[in-house]
C-alpha cells in the first residue's frame, strides 16, 4: 500500500519545489503591500504637490543667481519654493514642463517691481544652465561694477532660450562672445546701450531663428559681416550709434522679411546697394549721420512698404531724386544737411500720407512746389537754409495747421504774398513780396504788427504833415 502511494505521489524534488513556493507566498504579498503603502495611487492633491515643487538642482541654480545679483530679499528663506502658487518671486515666470513640474521660463532684473541689482552684481552665466528658461531681461542692472557677457559653450545645444535682452548697462563692456552662436533657439537678441566693443562676431549671423537683432548704442567697430544675409527670418535690425565702417553688404537684399533697418550714426560709406530694392516689406530705414555718397539705387521706387526714410547728415551731393515721389506710403522723409541740389521735384506733392518733410541746409533752388499746400497730413515742414525763391504757395489754413512746425527761414528769394502775410500770426523767417519799379519781385521784411516798414513810415510822415498843416491854420488865423 505504501508502495502504491509512492507510485501515485510526485517525486521528492517536485514536493520540495511546491513547499518552497508555498513559503514564498506570504513574502510576496507583504512586499506588494509595503510597495502599495509607499506608492499611493495618484490623486489631484498629489498632482498639485508635484507641480508646486521645482527640481532641487534647478532651484539651487536659481538661488545662486539671485544671491549674486540682488539683495532685495533673503531669497532662500523668503521664497524657498520660487514657483509655488501664492509665493512666486517678483520678476519670475514659471511654466509647466513635460515632467508635470513647474520650471523657470522667464527672469527680469534691474527695475522695480522686478529684483534690483546690487552694486557688486556681475553677469551670471548660470542662467544658461536653467533648462526651460525662454526669456531673460537685464535692464539698468550692471552699473557700478565692470562685467563681461560670458556664454559657456557647454550644454547650450539644447538651450530653450528665445530672448536675451541686456539694455542700459554701463558696466557691461568687452566683446560680444562668439559662443552666443550656440543659442540656436534665440529669436530676439537685444544688447543695446551698453559698452560692448570690438567687431560683430560672424557667429551671430548663424542664428537662423533670429527675428530681431539690436546692438545699438555700443562701441562696436569693424565692418558689417557679409553673413548678414543668412538671417532670412529677420524683421528688425538696429546697429545704430556704433563705430562701424565700410559699406552696407549687398547680401542685405536676402533679408526678405526685414521691416526695420537702422544703421544711423556710424562711419559707413559708399552707396546704398542696389540689392536693397528686394526688401519689399521694409517700412523704416534710417541711415543718418554716416558717410554715404553717390546716387540712389534705381530700384528705390520698389520699396512700396516704406513709411519712414531718414538720411540726414551724409555727403550725398547730388540732385534731389524724383524717385522719392513714387514712395506713396511715405509718412516721414528727412534728407537734411546732405548737399542735395537742384529743385524740389513736383512729384513730392504726390506723397499724400506725408506728415514730416525735412530738407533744410541743402543747396535747393527754385520755387516750393504748389502742390505742397494740398498735403493734408503734413504737420512738420522744414525747408530752411536753402536757395529757394518765389512766392510761398500756402494759404491761411496751412499756416494755422503747422504753426511753429513750419520753417522757411534763410531762403533769400522766398516771400509771402501781401494777402497771406497778414494771416500769418507767427514768424516763419520769410518777408512780404512787393513790386519794384521795373516790375520785378522784391522782398520786404515782415513787420510784427502786420504792416511793412515803408507803409508804417508813410503813416508816420502823413500824420506829421497833417499836424503841421493844423498848426499853420491855427497860427495864421
């Protein structure tokens, strides 16, 4: 019987295996229970808790930045959780990341209510270690301690930074680092009103995502790199108030989206390149205070989006181009002190949107186009210090509308008709027209009470004769 039981029972190894499995069952269930206690199912409260807390490494980087820049608060104790709802730092913005946590996306420094910068503040390149940072602004931040713009080359290939703005920082000096070209996501780069020097690094023009580039009011030198044409998405370019030399590169014609171009107050020379006619979206162009000379591009009339053209203080020394009259959207045209000669083209009267026209201190001759009086939107007109002549073609309503914004002074041959002269309530530097004995037009100075000097003398002398006659009659009667 025992032998038959053995024949029906499983082998000894099998029994041992079953026994071990039975012993292990309580252990597995206990571990599962412990795991369940440590990992409770997700709830709304748990989700809120996770997004209210930054990663420790990111928070520590932020604390280091704040400690080096600002002494407005004890940041670690006053704001231990920078992105927590209800206690977010001033000058900081946070966004939810793919890990369901809040991350720093924007930092503002320098002016109230944002954190102000202490006198020992220097540029913190740790900002480039914040993985989700998209925008950073330093305004009036580095003033008393000299500092440089340093950009580390490591870990920048995955940078999320889209906007970097450093404005009005007199303590920020030195070159623009070439490593800035590693910020591939950068769309807006503003380094204005600092003391940056040296050439513009060609690497900036490898930032193909750039939409706005502003390097104005610095001490930058050298030529504008030909690589400028690589910035196909550029809408605004401002390199004004530097010490740049050379010509405008012809590659500027590749910037098909450009709307604003400001190169004023440099030492640029030569002609405006013909390729500029391709900038069909250009609305604002300022080239004042340079050394440009020679003729304008033949394709200038193709800039049909142009609303503002400023080119004062250049040694152009050519006749005033008639092509400006074809830029029908122009609202502001400034061509003062540039040696323009010849007459004012009548085509300028077609600029019906014009509000400002400055042609002073040139060598213009002839009469003011009669159509200028029909420019309904003009409010600033300066034709002073030229060689213009003839009768001013404006009526009383024109004089009233412009008032002191009209300057026609220092044009020896220019005069007002006697009819209109009495309607002019302010001095515009122009006398009153009259006829000489031979029929030619002469100019008589405009009196302050509406009478010319000869007419006033006539009244005085006539009155004197009447008084003498009255005396004689009474004396001899």
